[in-house]
């Protein structure tokens, strides 16, 4: 079967977890279904990256749609008018849209991934124009798609509460952490990368999140300020500035020593693994997660996690992470003190339980669900 993949949305380094999902699932799908052909419709920004990711997959071909996705209107026009023609030309029998948007008119079955309903719960994460476009694309996709994928049971319930989408139209496809996070890097390499990235060898607490308002990164900063006088650690924040950046900057400015907060906007995957594996603690103060990819990455990398009991986080963490109240810096400070005070045996047991849970989530399983569902659409 020829399965098309609409990758026109993906801009490397810019679309967060949606990029991770696409890039991890595609090679797994191609390997698990060698009898099928996967045709990826790429843009100017991602064609080189995707070609590199899929270079060893003989049953994958790339179609360059010659459009820059950074120009949203050009991408939208390409998606709605040029892509259907390319689907017919290449003989695609069913289409997967992994980027929250579907074709308005399609003569072949299409399945679309809607990751969450963030635009409904946290409209402040977007400009007025962004919110209008994202909301319209997602709601249209829910109506026009033959099947909808989402990344957690929480997100499925969010879709059901906020739209008229039938329950049996939605398939949950949990995300996962890359196997690279479980592969322990040499201590010397970790130390070198941490020194290079943070310009110090001090112990640190890690937070990975772009500064959207719903991520509430300022809560982690405030909590760090409450415990900073008691610990030698620094706080390392990995993520790009977004619409909540002003609140984060204000929280850092209030610290007695703002220099103990390290900001990194983007790091390569190997460096991110080193940062996780070298951390004494990982914190995610989020108020909303469709899945919570950084939580499972930390669990897989062997670092204790403190996060909120919000949205999909408990689906990922189960009873293996320390939970706090969202937006409560005092509760975060309490949890930070608690976990950092673990003795060696308690810490090891905490980490091992979380790692064992993380192995239940795999990209291979996600790829299997998606491809088998799409193949089923074609025979209906």
C-alpha cells in the first residue's frame, strides 16, 4: 500500500513535540511495514533532515513540494491545492496528516493527528491571528478526517468535551522517549558537555520547556529561589522564548543571584541527553500537557522528576514521580527539597521504578497503531 505523509507543517527546531513524533515514528513505520511504501511530502526547511533520518529506509521516498513552511499562507495554499495533485500523481492510497491540519477535500482516506486542545484551554499561548488559524485548522481536521489520532487518553477526552467528534473516530497513540535517552553516556563526556553548555561544573536542576504561559516556567524559577540558599545547584532552563517569557524573565530578576539560572534555547539531541543524565533533578511546572514528552525523557534518562498532577502528566508518570500543585512555588520548593534529600538507596529505587514505567511507551508501538489504522481505512 502507498501511504502518504503530509510533513509540510514541520520546521526543524520550531514545532516542538510534533516534530519529535513525526521524526521518531517514520523510521519505525518504514521498518515495521517493509511491504508498504511511504511517500513523504516535504518542505524547503525539512527535506534535508527527513532525507537524513530516512536514508536507510528502502521503502520511503521524499517528494519536495518546494514551499517554505515559515510562510504560513504559502504552506496552506500548497497543502490545500498542490498536495492533492501530488497525491494523485504519486498514487497515494491513504494520507496521514501529523500536523493538526487536514485537506479540505480528499478523494482518498485521511487520518490526522490532533495532539491536544491547547488552543481551547490556553488561548493566551497564541496571538489572535495564530489562535484563529490553529483553531480553525484543528476543528476542520476533526470533521474532515476519517480517523483522528491523539497522544493520550486525556487529549481524547479533551477533544470529546470540546467538539462533536465521535468517540470511535479517535485513536490514542501515546508518544515515547527515544532509546538514546536510556543509553548511558560516559561520565567524562557528560561532564565535558555540561561544562561547555553551562560554563560550570556545579550540580543543577533541569527544566525543558518553551516559555508558553501554560508551561508556567516562572513557577520553577520562583521555587528555585526559595531553596537556592540551601543547595549548591543551579537551574538550567532549556527552551525557546514564547509568550510567557516576560513572566519568566521577571521571576529570574527577583532571584538574589540571577546568575545561577542558565538559559539554553536549543541543544542537539545528544547534548539534551547529557543534560538529562547529568541533572540531579528534573522539574516541569506545567499546567497543561497533551502528553508530557520531557517527563518521559527524564524518566528514561534516569533522573528523578517533579511535576504537576495536571492534564496527561499522570498518564505518563503514574506513581513513579513526585507531584506538586500547579502554580504553587512553595509546593515545588518542598518537593525539590524532598527529592534532593533522598539517600542513595531511595534515589536509586525512585529512578528504577520510573525507568521501568517509561519502557511501556515506545515509538515502535505508536508507529504500529498509526499504520495499521491507516491501512484499515483503505479497505473500508
